[in-house]
């Protein structure tokens, strides 16, 4: 038996269906994973709502962790019984997933299924953003939006370890204190950000803004950057950014990037190395993985409602 969360049209959480489906077979370069957990990510709501396209009907989910049940052809890096965590372009909201090994890594013995699944997408996103989208240096001042959320909590911890100064932006004082506990230098609400940046940087601005909000924060993000500052846009929580003139970047020689996590990796080795670096952050550098709640897979609708409410802190997991 293979229970899944699928959708045949886009829209609200009401389009999600908890149903039985055949157990898939592993094709070439794939393994069949019996999932222990599937991660719930904000991007899942983009697919459900149609902001990101997927062939319908489709099973949701881009992240899972479990045990390898069988191997497809041309698989050499994994064996039956391996504990693995993986990323996929859909299909992890299921008890069984046929997943490509390109974006798969073995879970170290000292890391649990829960920790591996809760850290993969959000932890790797944080790690790649601060090392590749903008390579944050010691003593850099940077801004992190939604700093108490899944990606934000990882970023605050990793940036603290690197000696950077984080201005955490959150929607409530309670979340702000959580971000400070994760390692942020200070926190503020969105309406106080410009003032806070001026005070903390002596009017120079920040080296980078890590913006997961999108449309509503574009102007603010560009306004608080220092000379040659980097605007890193990696989410659309308020909607996609409207077209804007590149001339806005000219006065302070600003730089803009819109990374996509999977596009950082050109082969399995590069993905496995990044995953190992993430697990090292957790096991050696004391990065804590915050899990907000575990839901039965049948309660995926509630998980989506919760993550879109912006009231969650840390990771949401579906128990498969």
C-alpha cells in the first residue's frame, strides 16, 4: 500500500487529496525509497497554487528521508538498506518514492531521519545562499528576512559561526527573540528595518539582504544595501517581484541574484559534498535543527495552512 498526497488541479488546500496509489518502480538512475518523513516547504504551496508549474495530476513534495528498498538500473552509489535523504521535483508526500540519485545523500549514523529531512532543503538553501549567492565574510553586516523560520534559523546560526553580524527581521517580537537566540545580533520588525540598518552600520548599509518575502520588500531591500551590496531573492511569500528597471541598481552599483537550490549542483558529487558540509554544520558546529511539528500525512492540508499563516517557526514534517 502506498498512501500519497496528490492534486489534479491547482488552488487552495482543498485541492489536496489523501489517497492510495501504486508503489512506483525505480527507473534508471533511481532508487525506491520507503519514506520515514517528507519535508513541508513553502515552495510546496507554490506548486499547489500554480505559481510553479507541474504536470497534473501530481504528488506534492520535494524532500524526503527513508530507507532504500530497491535499485534501478545504473545505480552504483547506493545499496538496499541505505538510510538516505533526497530532493526531488515532486513525489515525496508519499510512503514510497522513486527518487533520482543525483540529488540524494546518505545520512550519517549520528543523524536521525527527522533531523536529516528537516535540514536538507532549508539547511542546504541557507548554506548555499551564504557561501555561493553571497560569500559572507567575518564582520559583514547582513539582513535576513523571516529569520525565525526554517531557512532563517539555519542562516542565523551559520552566520554567527562565521563571525557575521545579522539583523534579523521578523513579524513579531517573540520571533525576533528566537532569531537572536539563534545567533542574530539584533532583531526588528519590517517597519523599523531601515532605521535599524542606519544605526547599526553608521549609515553605510548592509553587505547583503537575504529576501524570502518577494514583492512587498523589494524597495526596502534595495534601499538598505551598501555600495556594491548584494540583493539575494530566494522566495515569494508576498508574491513574485514585479518587473523593475535595472537603472535602480546603478547609483550604488548593486548586484541582484535569484538562485534556485537545485541549480547549484551539476552532478551527484557536488550535491553529496554540500549535504556533507551541512551535516558537518549540525554535528560539528552546533547548528540546531528546529522542528515545529510533525503531522500525519493525512493532515497535509493543515500543514499547508500552518506554513502559510506565517505563524510557524522551524520545520514542518509529514510522518509517512
